[in-house]
């Protein structure tokens, strides 16, 4: 378990989201806007390596969302090394500590302020309640409660390890009475149950304690909606999100910027790789090596689904050997798997929202109101939706 790792090394970003290291429109790198080939220093002490050369076309594969080890897709006979990897590898989503180390680029308190500003500008006013779908370690739930209060949050996820980490984070931040961690599928959760979980919570401050059912914000952030590779599932998720809102409440989606579809990067199967150095705490001296996509990863132009090879490894920053504790025990087994993600466009989200009774009220190119979706340094696609009946009452 991680203990005294610095906050810089414990930020998170979903594997379903685009890697924070990737630049927008061929020139995004963690919002720095630096050219991809320059391998700039990134937020949180990460370096991104230059992209690999473009490979020959690989025929895409189809199928519903699943995660599998990349070795499942190899055609060559397994070697002894492959056999070892089969034993040691596991899912990224079953390793919250490694997940946090690898994707620690985000300022979640700043993003909580962004969410609160959306609530003020487009929603019911001050942010008092949040439902975070696909919450992972519940970064935004905890940040909203601790920095934007009085506020309560319900963090829903279907990965047991992430749920445990989310509950631990709430305890560490002393807000466990204000954050409920709920197991559930974002396409089939019980709206009444999450609302009841919200009613049982107590804000850190009891000022203006809310009694109205429903949530001010329902969020699907960090690219989590990319796991909704089936359009029917995407519609179900948005319908449930809409039903969970209070009057004038908002649904906020953060997705991969679709420009990679249009500029051909996905068709050319370019991969990204970067590393992060841990500068203090128990893991000081460790280097986290991250691979987000690999040459030859297939992209299906019909379904807009990409099968990305994701690899994570923690090594000693000086020797390059597996990072070990003082007694020689290796702390993190290498992880390699295939993660299927759907790349959505803005009109698709607008249509899915319409089917779910929602209307788009704002778009952004990052979790920042000053970055429009069309900006050259836009990292992601953030779409804000509202129930159509609430809009009609205005």
C-alpha cells in the first residue's frame, strides 16, 4: 500500500480518457500546447516521449467493451517471458495505487471549482450535491466536498478496488460523512438508492443543509464515458443521469477530444508513451513508465472504437530494474492490457442527450471555462447538458 506518497504523485486520470500527455490537434501536451515530438516536461514531473513512426494498416476488430491482456492478441507462440507476464499482469482498474501514480497530472481542486462555476452559471446556483458516475478513486467527489462546501457527494463505480480506494480517500480527508461510496453500473444503477445515499450524508458545514431530492450535478469525467462503446448503453446512462438531477441540475461529460478521429491519428495507430518520477515519500526514486496505445492498435471507423494497448510499469529511476522495497520485495507487477474505448463527437453526444431528455447548454475544450472546444490547445471535450423541461421553464 502507498503511504506517504506526495500529492503530486497521487493525482489521477482515467485510462478511458485521453492520456494527459497527448497534445491537442497534434500539439497538445498536458495543456502546455507544446509539439508532440519535443517530449516536454509535463505537469507532475512527467516526460512524454516522441511518438513512434506510423505503422502499416492493421485490420480492426469489433466487439463489445472488454479488457484483456495484450498478450491475448499476439499471434506468436508464448515465450517463457510471456508466461511470467501472464502470472504477474492484472487490470489497471484493479490497481488504484499504480493507476494514481501513472495518471497524476490533474489539479482536482481546480476542477472542482470549475464544476462549481458551471453550477452557478448554467445550473441551480451554488453546488450542494454531486453524483460522480464511474468515479474511480473519487477525486472530484472528495475535492468538491472539501473545497466547495457545504456540499455532499455520491461516488459510484463498479470496480471493488477503486471503491475501496475512494472510501479510503474520504477517510484520509476526513469527509467520510459527506461522501458516500456506492457500488453500481453507470448504465443500470438504482436512482432511488443513490438519492437515499445522498440524503444520509452530512456536509462538512451544516450551513443551508439541503433537503431536496436529486443532484445539482451528475458527472461522467476523466473519459469514463468512452467505456460506453454500445450506443444503447450510452443512452441508458444519460437517461439515468437525467433522472438523478434536481430541477435545473446539470450533467457534465468529459471525453476525448474528437480531433484525433478527424486528423487521422487513430487511423494511423500512433501510440504515446511517457514517464513520471516520484520525487518524495516512500516511493521516492521510482519512475512510472506508461504506454497509452501502441503501433498497430486497431481503430474501427464504423464503430469509432479503438483497442488501445495500455502498459504500466514501475522501475527504479537509476537502474531501470523493478522498483522494490528495502527488503527487496517488488512493489508493483507490470500491467499490460487492451482497453476498448469509443471516441464520441459533439453531435453524437447532443443526439444521445436529446434521446435522454437533455439539451447541450455549453461546451469546453478542457475543465476550464476559458478554453473553448475549438481552441488549438483544447485537451478534451467537455459537454454540459440540462433537462429540456428545465430549460423550457426558464
